[in-house]
C-alpha cells in the first residue's frame, strides 16, 4: 500500500489472513470482525514495531466506523458529556458526542488563552511528541459542563498512558471523576500500569474499539505479536 492509502477503508471480516505474520500492514479488527489496515512503524531498536493510527488522516468512513463503535460501547454508561484530549483525540471525541446525541463536547487544549488559569492545567507529554514540553488546559468556562456530570474522557490512542493520566489528573484538579475512558486504539498494554498507579480501578474503566500488540520481527522478516 502507498502511505496515503492507510486508514481509508473498512474491509469485510476476514479480508486479510494474519496467520503468517504481518509485513506491510497490520489489520486491526473491529467488534463485528471488519478490518482497518494500519501501517507498521519500526521502533528505534530495529527489532520491534507498533501499528499506527492517525485519526485525522483517516477517511470519513473510517472515522464514522470508529466513532459509532465507541459510542455504542459508551452508551450503556449514559454519559452526560464527552471531554476530548488534544490533539487527535478531539476528532474522535466530537464524533462520539454527536453519535451519543449530545449537542456539544468539552475540548481540552494545549494552547493557553489569556483567560486560562495555571491552576487548571497539568504537564503533558505523548509518545508521538516526546520532546515537546506542553501543558494541558481546561477552559474555566467549561467547568459547569463537567462538574456534577457523568464525564467520559476520550483520546484517539492509549499507548504509554502518559496523555490519559494527564487528562485524569486535570479532571481531578477540576473536581471531576470521569466514569470511563474511551479510545479508538489500545496500543499494547503499556497504558495499563500508569492508569493502575493512579487508581487500581482505572484500567477496568477503559473502552477501546480495537487492540494492537507490540510487534517483534521474526527471522523471516515478518512481524508478529511479541
């Protein structure tokens, strides 16, 4: 596949056989068996790799499928408001909120507007931008939408866990205890420990559309789950 062709189609169940390992792509499987092709990104050690999702480069059909499935998983919890993590989580959060019939959502941000207050911010880092020092903010005007409501915090991908922990820490600063975390992709299991360190119940409050493993290169050059 060409690089621009990833994340563009939702394929029928069992379209791609994965029995012999992965070479050019990783076929992520949705709840109903349909598949989305993800590029494989080799890590610095040359021996391991991760499947990648950039949701704001996905087709509208793929975004629709991911938002619909996540909304279906969250609907039984009856959330009052969806809060989205920047940057890519905002795309998914907005779409999920619409699917749930909400009129709006609460976008968190990394750009400090002049009316923001430092007390409503926390440090933020992510696996895709590890060298950028940022802070995560909530607009003080959004607090009435969050307080005393059933809040779900949504990000595009849970990977190292650092971004979602920052989001939960910010919610705690606001006096908000989210009822759940939503994500399109749960990338490996590394996110579990940081969430458990925050509170042992958090890993069990996570709803994801699909999971992807850490990949290791075999002697035949194919990638397989490590």
